[in-house]
């Protein structure tokens, strides 16, 4: 029973994370970054790796 609970928990976490990932690129399409849960909390966005995305 314990293995079933662990397997279900892992499957739920993977399904949640795969549904919340994505990629954002700037309008010039010369730089993009991936995010895990939300684009605003991406490490690349925080350090300004691509500069402003809206330009």
C-alpha cells in the first residue's frame, strides 16, 4: 500500500510540474528562457538574461 501512495504522489507531482512549464521569448525572437511554474519567477528573468521580454 505504501508503494502505491508513493507512486501516486510522484505521478501527481510530475503531472503538476509538466503542466506549469513553458518558454518565453522576446519579440525579436533572438532570446528565450524556460520557466518552471511562472515566468516572473524564472532565474533567467530575475537576472535579466534576455533583457526586457516585451521589446
